[in-house]
C-alpha cells in the first residue's frame, strides 16, 4: 500500500493549491503541454475546451455514428467545429504566444466555460461558451473585448470540416429584413461512408442597434474551410461585446438537417443573447435542485459537483439516447453504450432525475427487437443485448475483443435498470408497456442460456466475467447472480401486472450456483485461484444485486477481493463499490480511503477531469463518476432503491464530513440528510 499512499499524497498536494469553490473549477495557469479539456454539453452537443485562444478541441454530437476507423464498427463522429474563431487586433492575429495571464474556468452551476487573457497591453479579452440546455442542437459563444488603447479589431467565425468528412459543401446567405440582418455561415458534409448528412450553421449577434451593426464579409478559403468576419474600432477604456450562435444537426436527428441547422440558428439569432442565456440558466437552476451537498470537505464537494455536472451534461430528457463511458467528452470507446450506463451512471441519474434516466431505458426498449435477433443468432431464446451498442442495437464490439460474443451479463444489467425505473417512479403503465417486454424477454434469454446439469447446477458456462481479465470462464459470480436477479424481477413484475409468470423462471433462478472457496469467500468463477482482478465482480453481489445480505459475508468478500486489485489498470468504479460497502458496514476509515483512491490518482490537469484508470489520459470517464456518485448517495447517504420506492438505510460518513444532504430525490423531490 506504500505506492498507493504516495499517489494519494501527490494527488492532495498537486490539487491543494486550486480554489475549492463548490461550483467553479479554475485554471489559473494554462499549460498546453499538460492540458486535458473539460466538456460543456447539453445531452446532445458536447464542446471540449482547448488551451488555444478562441479554439475548441472537439464538437461531439450524440447519436451520430458511422463506420470508420477502429474495428470495422460504428464510431462517434467529430462534428463541424462551429465555435472556432479568430481575432485580429490592429492587423495581428491573437495566438497563444501573444497572450498573458490566461485563465480558464468552468462554472458548473451555469454550465459555461470562460477563458480570459491580456493581449500585449492593447486589450483584455474574455469569452464564454455554452451548449444551450433548452435548445438541443444550439451553442453560443459570448466575446468581450476591453481596449487598453484605441484599437481596431477583426473578428471571424471560422467553419472547418473535420478530416473524416467528405463532399463538403459551404454556403453563405444573408437574410435582410426591415428589423434584422442575419448572416448565415453554413456547411454540410457526408459522413465517411455517406450514410449521414452532417450540417452546421452559425451567425453573429451584435450588441449595436439594428442598422448600426458592423458589415459582415464572407471569405471562402478552401473546400474544407470558410469564414465570415467583421471589423470594429474600439476606443481606449471601451468594452465591446459580440456573440456567435450556431447549430449542428445530422440526418440521424432530422430528415432535413441542412435547412434545420439554419432554422435553428435563425431562431437563436431572433431570440437574442439575453433570452438565450436566461433560458439556459433557468433550466440548469432546475436541474441543480437535485444536488449533493457535503459540509466539511470543500474539495470533495467540488469534485462531486463535477461528477454530477458531467452526468447531467451527458444525458437529456425526452430522447432515446444513452451515454457512452466517455459521454460527450470525445470519441472514446467509439461512443458505444455498455453496462457502464445501466450499472454505473444510470442509478445516480435515476434517483435525482428520473425523467432524464427514462431516456436511457428508452434507448434499450427501442433496440429490444435487435436484442431478440442477437439471441436468435447465438441459438438462445428471448433477448440478448449486445456488449457494445450504438445506433441500431446490433453488436458493435470489434471482433478482436472477446467481450462481444461472451460478456452476457449486460442483458441482466439492462433488465435491472428497467425494473429500477419502475421502482423509483411506480409507473405501472410504463412497466406494462415497456418494462415488462424487456424483463420478460431477458428472463427468457437466461432460461435458455443455462445448462441444466441437475439441481443446483444450472450452469452458465463460457462467459467473459464482469472482471474482464477473466475470459471464457464458467459460473462467474456476477453473471450468475445477475441472471438470478433478472429471473426473479421478471416474475415479480408479472405479479404486479396481473400476468401469470413463466414458472420456469423461478425454477431456473433457484438452481443457478454461486460458488464458494474453501474458506467461505465467494468464488469469482469456477477456475478462480486468487488472481488479480480488473473490476469489482463478487462484491457487486452485495450491491447492487442484493444477493449477499449477511454483513459478515459482505465483509469477508470485501477483505479478500480488495487485496486482489492492483495499483493501476483498474477502472475507478471498482474502488467506488468498496467505498459503498464499507460505508454501509460502518467502517468510515476504509470507506473514505477507497473513496479517494477511486478518483484522486485518476485526475488530469488543469480541471481535475477523471481518466478511466490511475495515471490514465482518456478523460472524461463518466462511468467512474457514476460509480463514485453511487458510493456517496447509496454508500455514505444510505439511499436504496426498493420495490416501494427510495428509502434510506443505515450508513456512516467520513470523519471529516459534518453532514451530507441529498436534495431533489425521486419523483417527489425529497431531501435526505446524514450527520
């Protein structure tokens, strides 16, 4: 444990100098050589920050996939970078070498990202961008320039197509009305195979009254890039503000994306800057009525807000979309959907915003027929959900990864998520129309998946375990226990709905084995002999599966498997489960140790973004954030999802936390507190 202690100490020292504002993460210095961007997103469009002035690293659209790159499977696509711009002062382009005192700040309460700097004694510059929460396809950047002497500026909005796109078409149009002139900078392109049409459009919003705005000029540079620009004289001491509003949409979202991108941009233009920002802020104010408040640990409070902010940013009410492990922070894991959603991210969102969690379950419901075809192709009945899912719901795991054909526990994870939606909302209509079809089809899968080798030996052989270092093993603890739960929940749902359940489901559930070692520790799989583990597996039987409820057994399994986790290469949610279980056992010291170990060694500068593993460089790992949030809400906070709704069970807080308050819980928006 010496190496671990050193890592934690380094983590504390490295980040202790940062402001521990509960809502704002500030970078007082920006080092491009050691910079990991942070994301502003609205559940549909993600904008990833850059250390370069007036640049954003990536624009990612949820639900936009095409076949290219890794593994002959679908991938997330980079969208048009519709917020990149340039600013010239007295004819000289502002670049990173010419600026001083650059600072950046994420305001999580308002979901805005601000950069400010000084430019060679001539101007102080600030710009803030938003992925507007109330407008799913629209973003906004607000620019403010304070002149230190008389200057002439030229601001340009630059629309550039990512390299992977093809058949780029660029358009410029001016709509002149008596009350407004709208300059539209628009581009469209086809995705790599031509499957999707991707479109983006933006416009300037000037602060001058109509008729006094600067003249806008369009310039075509090459097929992949064009821009529109304006010039303005600013006197010493004056502050000049202008805004860029833009929209990005694809044929995956709309039948006519080119015209719709321009319509959405025109809508933003005529709404105006103040209304756009006010509506955006109002929606986020409502979201934050469901919050986690820690008294006594300012840094943990900021970090938990960051995790919650990212889950809120990566999900959206009223869609059939589900977040990938990296959310909208980039192209990690191809944007595919795994168990990361149902087991790790979903429970925290479900408890705080059931209406947003509903979108994640709707994603699976709409792909139920594809899951049935997947089961059929492997010789099984019912529905078998793919390990990696994208637009259509077919298996999208690259063929070199054995998890695609064999990591079957995902099917039970989807079923448990559907059941939990009913538990939290008590919506029997939804259960009948959407939950029951998922639960019954997945139960049918497990009844056909087991090999019936006699009483207590309904084996589930040849799977990739939840601990993914264990490939093609028999009777994996998590897979078997999750299958049992799936069969039990389908039976329970049938009773609630007045439907006669398949009697075979409970018969099968009662005969699926959970193996033990000679000393009584739950055995991870039939061939397990004490190897190191990548992920929590056995410990998940205590939470969330509730198949092991005896405290002595929970403790025995914890003490055994926590010693099997190496210091690196394991994802953040493993330690989160240790945190949760130790908190419920009343061991506050061990719980807090694993809480910090779950993410402090995974943080990357300058915004404390979480990577998947210790020392990793692939942020933002929303899966880990979801696990850690559960460790706080269901561990330290004691919240529990039951068939009767959300209740609170006994738990304990870290010694330095004075209180934990969780607000806006469930449909009734209740408040729970632990002191």
